[in-house]
C-alpha cells in the first residue's frame, strides 16, 4: 500500500532572508532610512526572532543597514563624502583586477561570461529586476575572479555590496539597464581582443552613473 507523506516547508535561514532583503534594497523596495521591524520580518518570512536578528546582523556586516538607538535597524544612507570614498575604493580595486587579468581572456572563461550575459540579456528583455540583479552580480563575480587573486576579487565583491543602497536608482532605470547591458557586451569584446587600456577605461566609466545618480538625488532632496 502506497502512502504519501506531506513535507513541511523548510524554515528560511538567516542567509536566505538576508539575500532577499539585500535584493529589496538594491531594487529600491526598501529605500534609504526605511526601518526594518523585526515583528514585520518574522511575519513576512515566517521565521523566528533569532533568525531575523541573525539576518539583520548579516546585513549590518555587509554595510547595508545601520542600527540607531531607540529606532532600530534602518537601510543605510550615505553622506556625499562616504559615496565618493566608497567609489574611489571600488575604482582602485577593479582597475587593479583588470590589470591582472590575462589577455586575451581564455576561451573557457569567456564562454562562461557570455553565458551569464545571455541570462542578463534575457532578464532585461523580460523586465525582471531580480533576474537583472542576480545576473549582473554573477557577471562581475566571474569577471573579477579572473584576476587570479582571491583576496582581491573578494574585496571587490565586498565593496560592491556596500554600495547596494546607493545603486538602487540606477538599477531600476530602464535607460541605465540598457546602458549597462551595452557596456557588458563591450567588455566581452575587449576581453576577447585583449585591449587592456580600453578595458580599464570602460571599467571606470561603468562605475560612474550609479554614483552620480545617487549624489544628484541626495542634492535635490537637500534643496527642497
């Protein structure tokens, strides 16, 4: 006699909750200064309080939220100086990685990047913001992993993550999505041809629009 057993859905882990909230921040669903209330998160994710607190601790460690006395956890905001300094660090690290990548890029690595970019293209065509974010993350992770220094590529990933709350406006802009897509394809062409200086120049240019959009938006809010 065959009997079917019901499976109980597995409770979300702190990492899974943190990943979802990270995406919410990047997509602007959780804007700067928005409070992250433990009770609301427990209900949303059907999670216990200690799991939610662990998720918030992860986000704080990533530099995505901050805790304020008598207020709790909020999505981080950044001063003009902090934004400039973060992007200076990103430029230093990413340019150094581009100097270290063997050119022209090995065909196997290039095919991997092209496959991920195909996912990015599809997500843009479908107007799938979460898919765009994930494919973009994977594209840059694979790209900078080719520098041959795991500590450098990890530092690049860490500083990119710290700017998630800065980048949300650019990621949700259709114009910026299409510009980023074009730049990814240009990067692939330069990697294939081995044109290092153009590769470095494009890497720097790729960082500018999200930074400037955030600074312009913050300035507009100040003059209101």
